C-alpha cells in the first residue's frame, strides 16, 4: 500500500468516526440529524458515500501472484469485469474515458479533503490560542489570516505550486519506483490545497473563541471556580468541532473544482495520477477527433459533475440545518 493509499484509508476512517460521534452525541447532534433527515442532505450523503467507496476500492490493492510490488486495485478488477461483459455497441473510447473518470475519484477526495483534515488540528490550536491570548497575538493572527484569505485562491495556489517544485523533488527521493514523482506531487498538492483554506477557518475559530471568553456564561463559571481550560474543553471545543466540520463541507467542492482546473491547465497532478481535470482535458482532445465525441466528453464530465453537485448540495444542507439551529 502506497502512502497516498494509506492517507485515503485514514480519511475514510476519519469520516466514519466523525459521522458516528456527531450523530450519537454532542451539542450539535440535532442539527446533524436534521441534515440526515432532509431529502437533499440524505441524497447528497448517499451519493458521496458511493464515491467514497469507489475511491476506497481504488486504494486497496490485491497481492500479485508472481513477482513483487503492488497488484491491481479492487476498482481495476471491477472495471475489467464490467468491460469484459459490456455491450459491444458501446463507444469504446467513451467507456475508457468513463473508467479513467472513476480512477480520478480517489484523487478528488484526497485533494478536496485529506489535506484540509491534516491541517485541521494545527488550525484549531492556532485559532483557539489567538482567541484566548487577545492583544497583539490575537490582532496579528487575525491580520495574517485576513491577508492570506484576501488573495484569490487560484492565484495563491499557482504561486505555491511553483514555489513547491523543489520540495516535490525532495519528497520524490523518498518514494521508490517509477511513480515516485507523481506520488510526491499528489501529497504536496494535497498539503498546499489544504493550507490555502486554513486561514479562513483559523479566523472563524479565533472569533468564536474571543466571543465565548467574553460571554457572561464564562464570567459566571469563573466565579464558581471553573478554570478556563475546563471551559474550553467542555463548552468551547464541541462548538469549534462543529464549526470545523461545516468548513470542511464548504471547502470540499471548491477544492475539487480548483484542483480539476489546475490539472486541466497542466499545473496540478502528474498525468500518471488520474485526476478529473486531466481526464477532462484528454476527453476534450479526443472529442474533436473521435466519432461520438459527445459521448466521450459526457463520460468525463458526469463523475466530476455528480461529485461536485453532491458535495455542494451537502454543504448547503449543513449550513441550512445549522442556521436553523441557531435562530
């Protein structure tokens, strides 16, 4: 199992654990149950779960019967099985493009969510510290986050990807095999995409922490001997976790589209790593020359469109439920 496969499996475990916890306990569980209870929330979650399983099937590899190294993934075997029993009249180029689109789902999950999840603990700690400290540290942290958040996302990503080229080369030295460069590029871009969304979340956490510490409830708790550490752990942290989950839901479709755009322009993932952006680029090139070009283009667009639509609808359902809970 490669490092990116391990990250994907870890992401699936994170999603499963968080889903169970927020639905079973916590002050915001009623809002999350409202998300699951709505048609849009349940439908988008179901579709996202299907895409998550597709990516997981592409991250679990079968052992090779001969030789060493990594065998074909479960998704590869399923696609081969479907292809062998497919309709002979099906456009073969469109079928191949659809298979490549499914192979790009794993990359979409990694670049859209894994990088941001990896930055999440540090982001929350920085926001809480700035909110508790106040004064110069608080104002300085807020100003730094505001500056980064004001830079257009695509422009910031292009600059960071360009600056990170030496880092990608250094990381690639630790990955043996012919796919070392593509694996390293995938992991570095995941980290970069996650980083560009952290300033906005950090500023939200800081503001929420400052408001909480200035509230009358905190002043009353201090009068009866409750420490600030206990208040943060029992009262503030659950609210911040809910805030972070809302930020993850909002950022996910945006990062998928941004990475697809960068890969389409040749500045994203390595072509060896299947991406929904590179698949779309290949489909556009083939649609102009192959018969049935519309089918080829549709095969590349459907998985990307469905995934972004489901993620966007889920984010809308989350914000609607939490907005109703706070009225």
